[in-house]
């Protein structure tokens, strides 16, 4: 059971807990510095979704265009990097 838990978490539970505490502290300091709250982030996502909805399907079409434009570059680079690392 312990080995399955370590494999699931990626490390021992104690080390994962320590990492989560440190990252949470760091994120909390950053959020406090910018005067953000978790609700601000939620409202930001909500506003983003509303703007996309209000823009209509033109925004979805632009998003798909950006996605395809990026994929044309990223996917071949990914395949080349995987092939180069596979030979090692």
C-alpha cells in the first residue's frame, strides 16, 4: 500500500506535504503582494468565460486558429525531441 501511495504522490507523503506547504506559502505571499484573493481568480475565470460567450463563435474560431498555428510548430518539435531522446 505504501509503495502505491508513493507512486501516486510521486514521493513519500511527508515530503509531498512539506512541498505543498512551501508552495502554498509562496503562492500566498505572491497573492497577498498583488492583493488577490481566491474569489478574484474565480471571478476572473467567470469574466473570461462571459467575454468568450459574448464575443460569440468568432472568438472560438480565432482560438482554433491560434491553436492550429501553435500546433504546427509545437507538434513537430515534440516529435523530433522524443525521437532524439529515444535513441539514448
